[in-house]
């Protein structure tokens, strides 16, 4: 029985297999060059002195001896914690209303809650300034509350709450939709009260979603750059420090240290999130019966009132930016005019920025979707090159843990290094696009993997037995079935490329400046009206794009999903 | 008959777990062979190795005289049907069945003709334009079968093809598969964990357990002459009683018989396990002398339709009740019910000793 295995049988590869393997190698090279190498460059930078010699932990010690930087560290930590504590309960109740109650117009409420995703995070900061700034409409209200001015931690916290709210809601909606009706039926049969059901079934069931939402919120806040830049005033945070150290003072070593510190919470929450998501999937079996909420008059009314309040705040945030962008001369002449738009687009030359943004967004959406989907397909559905699969799989997940700011910094260190053959890419649109693809890679990858996993694992085996090469089945079967997921991925890439600031802020040149960065520059130049106008324009483009993607989805659905209708 | 497919010393390890241990097997040309065994016995792995979907750690696979051990699936010659049907949901029935034919660049009219022919063969003519989701499970599996046969493969592989179907459909389709297989004469390997399925359709059955072949034989051989305790236990129902062989006599409780009458008791001595099929325990006195009768007492009647599992206490044989199959008619004719006395007799030549 136990015999010496002299040699392991290896299967010959079919010629079509080589095609898949070549692409997999390409994906690995892309992820190594545009993700692993830049991250490594940060580490190297942090361990070097300004002469390029190994300096051990000297840079870290220097950082620890700089009181202003330590103050930023503390600021970042407590602001992120406060935002998390405020947002998570609010988002939980909102998500609960959407999926566990019978609130009328849940679809509209949900859409409204997602508004902040359409614009760069700094839109909410700009709006806040119009509401509560020195010339804000509700400045007195703020003073009455005992807050002397909106610039600083108060403004940062409020603006962050708005910008991260949709992220938390999306995670919690998913967590709360994964409910097994049978648990509630069993509880009802035992005569359990509503409150007890909530604390013994609902809350434990959403536990992992809550943890995950809290971690994501914390990480997003601590790594966000736009909001503290616009409304932080003299209140320094780590994200703004990185920018000042690297772009302002050219102190690359300290910048690298801060970047590594920013990476820490992200990596930590990433680790916890992976652990948690594994637990969550194990909890829900295929036999679970989906829960359909039953109407309850007072609960639904209260929740509706709450949702309307939150939605009103969301709309007020967007509405103020829209209003201010059309106001001729805030706050003295509020007559509508297009002057800020003209000023931004023509005088501020942001029109070019929009062209660049659209180019980058389109490039990211097309190239990113192809790269993400094909590599996910090859990982899930083909065989061979077993040694490469682990690394590719890991690299596909890593971007989730890398804040854009850190990634962008890594790109400076790596691609601006004299002697790097890829140095020619620096400042180009190609590099901006690739950086954005890598930055948002993981979400696309996970969407693709989920879609692919829902396909029968034996399609490829059947095709091979019928002598049909894998790429043909990929084209005739896999892609048509996964079209909705593909459109989702493309939309996600497009919207994020339109609104991202953090990674690309280090990489643009005057020729490749994108609109979101231009807003930052307008704000720095004190041109708030134009900044608001451009932010609104980005939101409008994102909203239009979302609409177009929805139309595309509908059209593709009719063409490719006919089989779903019986 | 010549071997169409032969497996030599097939080993398969997943890490430290050895899924297959030195399997040798010949599949004869034109036969329907069933791999039967509990889950985890390696039967599906073995099928997937034949298909090239798993690679054996060691061993040689030969099909029609050609060494295919290292060939990728696309270069082998077989059609395959999975438990999940694996029909392409976005393609019509015709496109599914003609999926491989299209790749051969045959003229469209010819493909259409062949598809219609195949659909007629599996009993679903006229369903070409439908999508798989518009068909029942059994119909979908027939389409999968038609697709597997479209390229006229030399070998048909069926991986638990009936497990996802309901009981009635399962019985109907297994007979259809059997008659189709006979009609086409295609060499077929079918994996199943359902012994009734294997017994009813197979020419030969390969009983597997823990990565080794326990027995290969015709359904009757497997049932009547199990080669091991495992096979006797796994295939069919069986009463297992403790016994002893001493001085050329087999003793079971207070009952005994000369080992000359029990073929499988030859060359055995000491404590043994005695295997008795329920139908080999007779409840009729008939030609047996009164002295050979064993006193029994009906403890429980498990009603299953035409036949009943009758649990009989026979202290002479064992302290635990024996299960005997009796027809409903017999029970009625004899006026038997729970609590009745029921004298039994054994058929020594059918007793198996392990």
C-alpha cells in the first residue's frame, strides 16, 4: 500500500492552456510592478537616510521626536474613532430600516444615502463651509452650540460622517439581508418579544457586518486626504502630513514613515475583515429561508421619519454645493449665474482636467474590468502554473489594505527612481490609469470572483470534453452570464476614477491634471465658488455615468439574460 | 471481450491524504461499468482521472490502446455528464447539444440535423429552441446526455447523473440511460453511491472503499458472493450474527450446521461473523424437517408496501432480532401480526462467513 512515489505524473498542457498561462503571468507582472514594487519602495525609503544609506529605525525615531507629527497621529486616531462611533449606529438604523422594515420608498432612500459616493469626499467639506463657515448661512447656530468655527476637528468629523456614511450603509445592508427567517419563526413560536429577538438574533447575526463596517469607516477616515485639506484649517492629520512632508518639504524619509503608519490600521482592519468575512459566509447555509419583513405601523413610521431626516441632511449637503456653485457672489449676491463654472472650466483650465478625468475613468473602466475579470476567471476556472496562483490571488486582495495616499507615495518613490526602466511612465496618463486600477482592484476582483463562483464548476470540463477551447466558452458562456457583474465592475472603476484624489495627487503633471485634483487647487487658491462648481460637475458626471451604466445594464440584460426569464 | 480502457496502479494523493491506492481496472468494450461506494471512497476521483480533470499522482491510463495518462482533457476521447447537468444556461437546448459540433466547423444544416437526431434519441424532440431553465431536472439531464453523445465519443462518463433528480424520475431515467447505452454500444463508466441504481443498470460493478477496489463483478456476483464484509454490508441489507466454527461445524447461538454445507466457511476456525441476507431466512416450513426449524417471534413489522421488514426475535440464534423480508400477502395469508410466532429456517449455502 505505501509505495515509493518515484515520479509524479504531470499532464501535458493543451496549446490553449498556454494562452491562459501567459495572461496569468502578465497579470502577475502588472501587480508586481504596480503594487508590490511601489510598496516595497516605501519600506526601503523609510529605512534609508537622505544619502540612500541604510539607516535602521533612525527615521522612525526622528518621527517620534517630532511633536507636531505625533500630534497629527493623535488627531487622526481620535477623529477616526469619533466618526466611527457616530456613523456606525446611524448607518445601522438606516440599513435596518431599508432591509428589515417596511419603509415606503426604500429604494429612493437608499439611492439618496449613496449620493456622497458620486463626488470627491471634499464636496461635503466645501458644503459645510457654505453652511457653517465664516460667511455661512448657519454660522450663528454653530456659535450658539459653542463651536467657534467650522475649520478644524468639528468640520472634519462632520464632513467625514457624510462621506463614509454610504460605505457603512452598504456593508450593513448586506449583513442585515443575510437573515434566516427560520430563526425568527422559531423565536415567534416560543413567544419571544421583539426586543429580545433584536438582541439575540438580529444583532449577533449582523455582528460581523458591524465589525467590518466599523473597520472600513475607521480606515477610510484615517487615510482620507481631501476633507482635512479643505476644512481642517490648522488641524493637522497624518494624511495631510504625508502630503506636506513629501510635496512641501521633500522629506521623503519621514513621509515614508507616516505612510507606513497609515498602512498599519488598514492592514489590521484588512486582516480582521478577511477573518470576519470567512466566519460570516460559514454562518449562512444554503438552506436558509430569506427573511421577508412584515409591516409594523409605529416601527415603520419612526424609521421612515429617521430615514427622511438623514436623507434631508444628505440632500442639504449636496444641495448647498449646487446652490453655492450657481450663486453669483456668496453671500452678497445669490442670483444664479454660471460664473463659477466659467471661472473653473475656462480661467482655471479645469475643462482640460475634465477631459483628463474622463480619459482616465474610461481607461480605468475598460482596462481595469478586462484585467480584473480575465485574471479572476483564470484563477477560478483554469489549471496549471500552481506556483503563481497563490501570489496572484494575494496581490489581488492587497490593494484593499493600501490607502490611495500610500500607493501614490510608493509610485513616486518607485517610478521616479532614476534608473527604473519604467521611469518614462511617470506623470503620464497611463500611470495615473494603472495606479487607479490597482487602487480599486480588490472590490472588482471580489465582485468578479463572486459572479464566477456562482457558475457551474464543470462548464470548463464539459467544454474540454467537447474539444472546445476555454476562451470560446469564456466568450460564449462565461462573459454573457456575468455581464451584470462586468457592468458593475466597470461602473465602480469609472465612478472611483472620477472622484479619487488620494493616489493621483502625487502623480499628475500640469498636462495630466484630473478634475478632482483641480478642485483641490482651486480651493487652495481660495476659489471656493469654482471649487464647489467643479465638485458639483463631477457629481453630475458620476450621476450621469451611473444612469448610463444602468441603461447599458438594461440593454445588456435583455440581450444576454433572456434565459433567466422562464 | 477486449479491454477498452485500462487503469494500471493508479495512485492519487491530496497532500497527505491518499485518495486512491494502487487501483488496477479494465473496462470492457461496450459495457456499462458502475463505480459504487460511500462518499469519500475515491470513485469520483477515479472518474475524473479517466477524464483528465484530475491528474493521478502515479499510474497509467490507456484508452483504445493509446496511453492517455498525460493527455489534457481536450485531447482525450469521451463525453461526460455531471450531477449538476452543467448545461450552459444562456444557450438554447440546440446550442447546448451542438456546442462541440459548431467547433468542428460543420455546415449549419448538418449540425441542425444531428441535434434533432440526438434530441429524438433522448426522447425530447422539438425542444431545440427552449432554454435549459424551461425544462425539468430529468429533461435537463437528458439534454446533457445528448450533448455528451454528440461527438460520438468512444467513452461515456457519468458522474452521479441521477443524484439530483427525484425518486420517480431517477428510476425512469436510469432505465433510459441503460437502453440508450445498449443501443449505441458505447463503453460507459458511471459513478454512483446508490446501490440499487448500480445493481439495476450495470453490466459490472466496482465496489470501492477508502481508495481501493473491494470487488469487481456482475450485480449478481456482488450481491450473492460479496468478497468482503464491507461489500456484504454496503450492498443490500444483511443480518450480522456472531458465530463460531469448531470441529467442522458452524455454530450460531444454539443452532449449528456442518461446514460442508456452508461454502464460505471452508478453511475457517474460531470466532467468525455470520452474514445472512433477510431474504435467505425462510419463514415457510415447507421441505425443512421440524427439527431444523428455529423458533421465532415477531417483534415488529415495518410496513414498506408489497414487502415488509419483519423483525423476528429468535433467541436460539441471537439475542438481537433478525430482519426477514416477507410479502404483505404472505403475512395476510398466514394471519401474522406483531406478537405472532414465526418458525424460521436458514439456507446454509447462502450464509456468508467473514
